[in-house]
C-alpha cells in the first residue's frame, strides 16, 4: 500500500496539484485501500460503490465522498493506467433553505440603526 500511495503522490506532484488536494486525495485513498480487501490494481466498481456506501453510513459528508471518488478515479486513470470508465455518480450536496428573518426581527434591526438613511 505505501508504494501505491507514493506513486499517487508523485503523479499528483507531476501534474502540479495543490498540496492540500494531494493531502486530501492521499487520505481518501488510504481509507479506500484499508476498506478494499483484494488487489489495489484491480478495478472493481462494486467495491467502490460499497466503499462510498460505507462512508455514507459512517456519516461522512457528500463533499468528502465526492473527493474520495475523485481520488479513486485519479488513482485508476493516472497511476495504474486503467482506462476502464468508472460510472459512479458523485454524491449531491444537500440543499438547504435560506435563512429568512421575521417581520419583528427586521423591525428590531431597523430600530437599532442610528441613521435610518444608511
């Protein structure tokens, strides 16, 4: 496993990836390699799906799962030179409602202004 991570780190540096991206990708790959039971060189989409599902069950955010998937894709495309397409959709970011102030809260804000023109 360490040699695969070293190869990935070298490839990321050659492609001029940001140091924080390199750190994040290596972290994601370390998690994936510890989850994966068979050979790292063998691409198994079902195993990748199971890993992402495992991450979701552990409460890992959609953004982190998307980063893990991108790290795995980078590893297989650029390090192992496996050209098989990984057809897994990344997790969507949950939508949240905007925060809306009540009429009373707006009145309090306006009343607290010293100069009502500004």
